[in-house]
C-alpha cells in the first residue's frame, strides 16, 4: 500500500530558470526505509519540502503535478495538517531544540502541549518516545548539556511523540561525529522497525546502503534511479558523481579486473567479504 505517491511533480523556485523538481513520479510503501542521494543542488531538500508542504505553500513559484501523503494531496492540504502526518528533522540539532524548556522530558513534551492534548496522553507519548530513542538516562538534563547525537535524538523524540506516519531526515548526521551518527541511524532504524515510513537524505553511503530498502538518486531535479541499494550501486551513472559504499568499490574493482558485470553488488562489509570469498581465485 503506497503512503507517498508523486505524479509528474514539478517545481521551480521564484526567479529561477531551472526546475528544482523535474517531473518526478514514484511511490513509496508504508513502512519503507528510503535513502535519498545526489550531488549538491540535485533537489533533495526541495523534494523533502514538497512532502511536508513547504513547497508550494511557503515557497511560492511554479508548481505542477501532484503529491499525496497518507491520502492527502499536498497542495490542497494546509502545512499545519501536514505537520501531523509528516515529521521533519534537519541537519543542525541545536536549532531544532526550542530552548523554551529546561529538561529533555519537557522539551519532548513541548509540541504535544501546543496541540493541547490531555496530560495523561502527553505523559504516555513522551515516555514512549524516551524509551524508543533510548533517552531515559538524560531525561532530566538540559537538552543543551547533551552530545550532538543525543541532542539530535531529542529532536527526533519530539517529532515522534507527535506520531507522524512519515518522518523525513534531511542530512541528520552531517554535523555529528561518527558515534553520534551511529546513534542517530540506529534510532531511525528503530522507528522504521516500528512501522514509521522514513526518508533519509545523506551522503553517508555505507550507512544508507546498510539500512535502506530502496535509494533514490537525484540529479538536476530529476529522479535518475530508484532501486534497492544492491541494484542501484551496481549501475553506471555517467556524468553524475555518486560515491558508492567503499565495500561496493572494492568488489567492483575486482569485477572490472575480471571482466565480470553484474546487476547487483554487495553494499555492506559482510556482503563484500562473502562475495570475495566466493569468487576467490
Ligand atoms: N529557497 C530557494 N530559492 C531559490 N532557489 C533555491 C532555493 N532552495 C534551493 N534552490 C535551488 O534549487 C535547486 C535544488 O536545491 P536543493 O536545496 O533542493 O538541493 P539539495 O540536493 O538539497 O542540495 P544540498 O546537497 O546542497 O543540500 C538548486 O539549484 C538550488 O540552488
Ligand atoms: Mg539539501
């Protein structure tokens, strides 16, 4: 059952000549973990905003085609209503913390309080988010006293407490150290296992390849490929600089030397090791 569907979606920012989104058509099933990759300016962030409604409600410009999220047509649905369906987490954890509250617990409850939900519901949802994102140890601390990875998990918890069916992460680990990035990818994986549909924009190919069911490759506003990591990273993309997982590069180097061509490639350490053992000699 598709939860996101785009049909000939196109969009041009005001005063720009080129389409930022150029006839995108795709569908995503409920519960899928989707990676989004592409060079700078490919249109990744614009696509995210076309799902939560900032395009076309906030960013005006020329818009065509349709996108539906959980059955709602984005250009006919208010940003407020869309925000209960689509949660968005950005690059910088610091700017996502409201700063209005003293503790992690209160920070996570903030959005729910604004919705005016009953106290018992708020407590239940915040406790659940804290549990899911492994934040029990820091619940009484100030959000600003945390590591980048912890802070980003607080931002995710605040979002998840709102119970969106879809969560979009736009380069959520680009400002984090490797430990923080691991924490955040594991948190996203947990949400995914709990049935949330997740879309993650990232340049961390090894992590995306390990977690994603399918990856979208964007270029110049177009969707160049949308497939499983094993199939996508086996493709040749002339003129587009796509970094592949290092494990894939090793296997492809061996394949090229041996004149082997394949429709799928290993994308993880374990997968590459297995392939190399199998093709020894
Ligand atoms: N607010 C804006 N106003 C005008 N043009 C914009 C705006 N935001 C993005 N663009 C343009 O739209 C195109 C797509 O940009 P977008 O930010 O979606 O790319 P991206 O893939 O997210 O890139 P990055 O990897 O740098 O984050 C680019 O040509 C960019 O210059
Ligand atoms: Mg971007």
